[in-house]
C-alpha cells in the first residue's frame, strides 16, 4: 500500500511539473501583453510589472480589424464543424450499417486519406476553387476543410458498437433508415459527436495555411491570418504581439471553460486520447 501511495505521489508531481511547463508560456504571454512596451525588453526579464497597462490591447483593436477577424473565424469554424458532423456521420453510418459491392475498398480509400498530407492537395484544391469562382469567399475556406476521413473512421467505429437490436426494433415499428439514424443512432452518439465537433472547431479555428491561400481580401481574413499581418507590421512591439496572440486564443479558452465537462466526457467515451 505504501508503494502504491508513493507512485501516486510521483505521478502527481510529474503531472504538476508538466502542467507548469505547459502554462508558463501562456502566463508569460499574458504578462508581457499587460506590460508597457518599454518594459518588455528590459534585462533581466521580470514578471508582473508594477505599471499594469492595457495599452497593448487598445492599440491592437485600434490598428487592426480584430472584431471582423473574430466574425470571419466564427463563420468558417462553425460552418466547417456543422458540415463535417453532417457528412461524416452519414458516411460513417453508411459504412457501418449497409452492405454494398466494394464497401471494403471504398472504406480503405477513405481511411488512406488520413495519411495524405494536406499540403499535397493545396494546388488541386486551389485550382478547383478558382474554377468555381469561389476564391475570396467564405466557401473557399469552408468547403476544402469539410473532407475529414479521420472523423469518418472515428464515427464508424463508434456506430459499430451500437447494438443493432435497437435499430431492428425501430424498423419493426415502421421507421425508415433515415428516421432510425436521426431518432435512434444520433441521440446515442452524442459523446462521439461532441468530440468530433469540438476537435473540428479547434482545428479549423487555428488553421492558418489554407485560409491564407484561399483569401486575399482583408475583410475575409480569419484570426490566424490577420494576426500574421499585424505581427509583421508591429515589428518588435512585443506587448502588442503578445496581446494579439492572447486575443486570438481567448475564444478557445472560453469554449473550453464552458464545455470542459463535455470535452472530458467525449474523450473518455471515444478514446480520442489514444488515437
């Protein structure tokens, strides 16, 4: 019993140490953003300035279109998340519950898509969006991010574990396959759907590369793209750079605080931590 307690203590200390390492850069960013610009380059470096200031945040809002970028990121992230949940769940249910010729081959192609680096698809996707006349629109940022083979795989494995007897009972009562999917399968799949939605939203919000290529209109820039432009214009104004970074990550922190229980429950139910 003593050895078990000792190992538990060691595990707790290691976890606390890792948490401190993870939090230190975040705390340093917040601390730097709240310093006057002149104190950010003082040597030796110091924590918690006596001259608390929000000037850096005021300058970020005054010199950039931050609110517009927040709106653009929200539209893109919500749009991608909704379409991924709709298309991936339907595809996964089809692979899980229907039999058709070439099913294994098609599913294998979908799974193989997980191994394709996104950078390989940049040129054909850009040409496709250009041919459709969608460059410099929300759709140019949303549609190429909807294809999510990893989410299809996760949802399919979850659907495989749902007892078929529940669907058979609904079918006996005269329910169609779409009604069974909507009223039986989806309510039972809330944990995995929450997990897929949360991780898709976070990935889309943080995505820089594709929105950077798909739009050049400043009014359509997302948070990561907008932050890159203002950081280059700020030069060595560290307080403003850190303030813009804090503002860019703040919505994800707020979302985590509000949905913390759902995130933990989703990971526990789906095993995403081990995928």
